[in-house]
C-alpha cells in the first residue's frame, strides 16, 4: 500500500490532473449516486439509514440532475419509489464479492463519466466500525483526486498490519521517499492504475457494507430472539395465572356445592 501511494504521488507530479479524463474536474450539472444496500431485509435499520442519508444528500444538492446505480435490491426499490433514474443495477455482486467482480460496475461508472453523461460520481455505503457500530458514509468516487488518495488508502488499510506499517513509514517524513522510473510513460501507467483504484474503492465499499449488514442482521435477530423469549415468559406467566385462577374457582364451587348438600 505504501508503494502504491508513493507511485501515485509520482504520477501526480509527472502528469497533470487535467491530462486524464477520470481526474478532470468540471462544472457539476448531473451527479451519479452509487447506492450500496442489501438484497434482503431482517437487518434492523441498516437499509433505512442508507436511504435516509441518501435523501439528505439529495436535498442538499437540489437543483442538479441525478442518476443512480444501485447495488442491492433494497436500494433499487427505494430509488424507484423516489422516481429516480436508474442507470444500472447490480444485486448479484453482493452474493460473493470479488475484486474482479467490481470491473463490470466500475466500467459502467467510468463510461458514464467519460462520456459526459454525469459530471460527478458519489458512492453511499455503510462503513463497518464494530459489531455494535456502523456509519453511513458518502464518498466522492469521480473525478479522482490523486491528492486525496493517501487518505483513502489509510481508511482502507486501517485495520491491517500493512496499514500500521504504512502509518509508521509516513511518520518518518519524506526523507526516505523513493523515486520511481516510470515506463513506458506516466500517462500509460496512470491509464492502467486509475481504473484499478476505482475498482479497489468499490470493492472496499462492498466489503464494508456486507460486514455492516451481517452485523446489523445478527443484532436484529438477537434482539428479536430476546423479545420472543420475554414474550414467551410473559405468556407463560399469564397462562399459569389463568390456570391457577380457574382451578381455585373450581375448588371453591365444589366446596360450596358440598356445603349445600350437607345442609
């Protein structure tokens, strides 16, 4: 990861951002939102929080045209209810996500951007923090800001030993920064690296979303199980009380009948 960041820095210095279409900023007239949700329910407020955040973002950016790419059936259904324009839907990539499987999604996104159909691409997903905590994140995907790549790589590698090593290396300053000989040219290398970078960010978003989804589902099922146990306990107590009351009433009636006969 450290080497990748240093290489991108070298490319950033060697090639101006305006030279590559995927890093070229332009006035934003239409935005593309990549919405990552789940295919199934029974996961608490997981999907509802994403849709809520999406509505907030759309309200903040009123006046611009919008299009959507949905990853997950719940997000697709929500966007359709809002009357949004869905460019593509990829529910199957959630089943068994792979880095290679992101290429189809990334290709559609890059094609929409390079063909000037959209001017900005944003991905909305749930970031896994812990089993009890998940956070909906909104991240700009295109145009790629190479100067922000370091921050993105830190987030992606924050939970790995490679990430720890990367932070240690960065803390030493820039004295040990290596110079790369880039062949055949910075432009051609950048041409290959930027699509891989987009695929990596999408893959990271899918993995974080899947982990958050399963955690939310586990907590929802645990809460449902606890609530069911409490309900069974309450119903059992109510049943025993009614049964005891019925038995007491029958004994009282028998006693009263016997007393009447003896008289």
